């Protein structure tokens, strides 16, 4: 659902005019950054709380919608004025969005289960003999496909489903953000000590961003950039970093 919000710009206020811009706010589930709280039925997580502060600062009451990434990609990214998070900004995605600002740093590490000592790899070039779990159409899916590994990919609807499949032995290797993997194992009652780091996919290192879809006007992007900067300079943001151990 996209609802109308009023974004007031300094020039508009000076001239006595206000522009109404329709925006939507969307995110895939990626704990601890954004996920559906089963007890409340509401979006929760570090990035959700930061974005809620940003929306409040920008004067918006738009609800945050959690949707699978394939749905966001097919139905949301084609339209301007949609705000997306957490979008991983790196060389693969640089030209795909209007960037608002960073929310969290991230890196992608390739893991195996400790029980799978037969799985041996220290670089992308050594992954060709293994099944690799990824979320559909995400950055890791695109990157590994470009490395000639499309036939090796075991595809899940989202990262949380992918992590569950990994612990059930459905595939050999899991490329994942370490913070997200740790929090997900806690939420699902899984044993994080069962996993073992092999190597980092350094090409995918970067930051998780708040971003608008292409076609969004500069004034709207700038308005939310200023709102995010103000939020990150405040005590509420520092409190969230402590709350989530980031």
C-alpha cells in the first residue's frame, strides 16, 4: 500500500507552496536489521527502528512493509518514490538506486557446517563443486551467477529460510552477513557454534543503505538524506546501536 505523505521543503515553505509526494517504504526480512515480530505482528529490528525515526523526522507516517525480495524487485523497484532498506551498496548495486545514506556496515562470509570437513574452499574459484544457498534475486545471487555458478545455487525465498535450510544440510555453503547469521540462529534456536568461517567475499563488502528507487526526484532524496543525518547525530540512534550490539 502506498499512501500520500506531505514532504515540506524549505523553498516550498518560503513560497507558501507544499508538494505532495506519494512514497512507499519496503524491506525484505533480514534479522536483526528488519524482521516480523511474531508476538506483535509488526516490523521490528535495528534498521526498522532507525527508518521509523527518519520517517518521523521527515514528517511521514508511511507504514513499513516487509516483503520477499523477489516481490520487491518485480513490483516495487520499477516505480519511483519507493524507499527501500537495507540495500547493500557495492559495485554490483551502485547504479541501481538513489542512495539516501548508510544504516549498517556489512560483509559477506562463506560458511560451512563444522560437521562438513569434506567441504574445502578458500576462494570463489573453488566453489564450483558445491551447492551454495542464496536468497532469490539478491546481491549474492547476482554476484555468484556472474561468477559462472548459477547452476550451483540453491535458491530460497529469503535469507531466514536460507539459513534454516543450511542448518538442515540442504546445501554445502552459506554466504551470509555474520551479524545476521548470529541473530538468526538465536531467534530460531539454532547453534551458531556449529558453523565455521571459510573466507570472505570481499567484492561484496560495503554498507547497508536506505535508498530510493530510480526516478525519484533529487529534492525528495535530499530531504530524507538530511533526516537520516539528523537521526544519526542524535542520542536515540546511539541507543539503538547499544541495544542491538552493533
